[in-house]
C-alpha cells in the first residue's frame, strides 16, 4: 500500500490542488522546515567566519576566501533557481524537493571535511545547487497546495522561515563552534534533511501540470558564469589592486555581457526558465527589485556585524550569535503584523514603512563604537528584522498573485532568486567597500612593520590583531579596531542609501489599483473605497 498522499478530489485553479484543510497545514509545515534549512545554511556561516580565518582552529582563510565561501552558496542558489523552477513545473515540486534535499545533504557532508578554502568554496556551491531546487519547490507547494482563502497566510508562514533561519543560524552555529570543530555547522543539516524527507514522503501531495517545461542548460550556464564573473570582479575590487584594475573591470564587463546574453536567450525561447515577460507585470518587476535591494543590505550588514561583534566587542561566537538572533524576533513580528498593516495602509505603504525602518537601522551603525551596549545593538537588529518582515510576506504574495497559475514555478524561481542574488551582491559589494575603507584607515599605523606582517595586517582586521599579538604590539590592536569601525561606518552609510532606493521603487510600482490578492487574504495593494483618494 502506497503512503504517497494525493491532493484530495478536485483541482482548483489550473494546476492548483485542493488539499484537505487539516492536511494542507502539515504540507506547509514540511515546506517551511525545508526552506528554513536552506536559509539556515546561509546564516549559520556568519558566526563561523572568525574561526575559518584562524590558521590554527580553522582553515586560515583570507578575506577574499571568506567572501567567496559566503557568496558561492548564494551565487549557485540564485542562478540555479531558474532551473529549479523549471524542474518543479516539469516533474512536480515534490520530486524536485526530494532531489534538492538529497543534494544538500551530500554537499554538506563534503563541506564539513574540507581540507582548504578552495574545497569549502566548491562544496558550498553544491549546497547552493541543492537550495536552488528546494526553494522554488517549497514555494510552489505552498502556493498550489493551499486553498485560496488560506494561500496568503500560508505564504506569510513560509516567508517566516527567514526569521527562523536568522534566529537559529547564529545561535546554532555559535553553540556548535563552542563545543565542536567548524565542520559541525554543516553536519547539523543531516538530521533536518532526514525529517524533511520523511515528511515529504508522508505529507506532501503530488502537484503536477499536464504541460512539461523544457530545461535550458545553456541558460543555466550563462547565468552562473555571468553572475560568477560579476561577483568575482566585485570581490577583486576590494583587494589592494583596487577598483580600476583590469583584474576587476574585465570580469565585471564580461559577466554583464554574459548576463545580457542570458536575458536575450531567454526572451527567444518559447518556454523560458527566466521568463522576461513576467517583468511586464509592474508589481512583479518592482517587487523583485525591491526584495533584491532589501536582501542586499541585510546580507551585507550581517557580514560586517559578525566581525564587529566578535572582533571589536570581543564576544564569543555563541554570544555574537545570540545577539544577531534578535533580528529573527523582529522578522517574525513583522511577518505576523504585515497582513493587518497591509489592510490598514495597503501593501504599498506597509512595504515603504518596512524599508524605511530597515534603512534607519542600517544607518544606526554610524552610532556604534567599541563601547556601545550590546542591548542597544540587539534592539537595533530587532527593529531591522521587523522592517524586513513587513516587506517580505506581502510583497511575495503580491508578486505570486500577479502571475497565471501555470507560471507559478517560474515566478517562484525568480522570487527565490531575488533574495540570494541580493545577498550575494550585498556581501560582495559591501564586503569590498569594507575592505577598501579598512585598508585606507589602517595603513598609517603599519608604516613601522616589516613587509610581511604589514601585508598580512592590511588584509583584514582579524589578521592585524593576530600580527599585533604575535609582535606584542597593543597599539596595533587599538589601531585595527579604529580602522574597522571607520570602515563599518562608510559601509553602513552606503547600505542605508541603497536600501532607501527600494522605497522609491515601491512608491512608483505599487500604485493603487484593484489587486488579485485582496480576495480572501490579508494583503492587497488596493486601498478600501473610503481611502482610495489617499493612494
């Protein structure tokens, strides 16, 4: 007797299964757990950066190595999400989810036993490929497998996985690093994958369309290579050779050419994985770019926050993780408040409020120093998470509701890709800005050092502190902290300004009009009739 669940009786809209009300929330729970695992793998590494840079307890990774270890996961995730969406539409999200979980588990096992930074970067890329299969599949399961009246609430619960990951990632990573070696932050994935596989087998129904989309290996190659070259060039820009070096400009230019070729190739395909036509829907286009900018700022900020807490404040990995997890409480709160706030203010102004709140917290780093109370930092992170939570759930619901049902997988792939693309670019761009500003600030304090130690101290604040301890130079420790704070201020200012661009996009693209998401949901961009004049 087969234990495979079936979507009960009728099919609702095209390709959407009407699942029994009690069963559908168990299905959502499995999807949310799998999505939390994907996002956890992105956040858990933040608190491990300091350890991985340690030549004794870690891999002795350089600043560029760390940026790539962070970026390789998001890069392959982003580019592979288009193929993941096509696979979800072609073979069904249930089978795609299982394949992604198996790939993620295998790559995690290899990453845990990496012998060097290069091996870690490569295995993190394969982990990202697993995530690229999982995320479009889970969003498609949540969208297709719930009743219309429950759909946007289910999407809000799915979006809350980000809050859970932000909370669990730093805390779990810090706790594991306190007791075990750095590879444990990857092995923790295995029992979670086992639970997800069991839940998928027992609780997730088959959801497939009659029309099977054709896969696009050329598009996948163009998108991965294009994004990879752009990120490589941006990371190179933060090295001593600078932003005007041919080693920086040529990869960026070639990457942009390949990305342009990718867009053209997709436009010419009858059934593209990255359907450019979806961007003719203003809300889908505006929402995609807004989410990209939001996660650009969030990922970049978490990258330099981890070094600030552990390096300047001297917190342990576990303590730093606990502080950073404050953002998760804010994300959960924002996700839960967003339906009511969207009804009151419309999606447009709810999202603007969230972006403005997040931007203010990014700018709040300009007020932090070595003596800032940790509780203030935690409060800022909580407010930042609340701002993100106010944006993600209603924006995701609006974007998905704007699309025909047969494009759910393609839309889910683009929605899923916007976040890791933003995260990848955020870490690469803001990490390079941070490195450039740090070198400029610390250079005057290194003039008396021999060439070897001077070069290492220029690489990062962590390396400068190691040099200071080895040479018994306490004044160099203080100089490294001052230089890092200066670099953080410069980077935080740019983070806040770029985040504010998202508010401008929302105001422009989400003008009041009847919205497909208002029926049976807590969201909707159109205001009620007695407030329509308010826009």
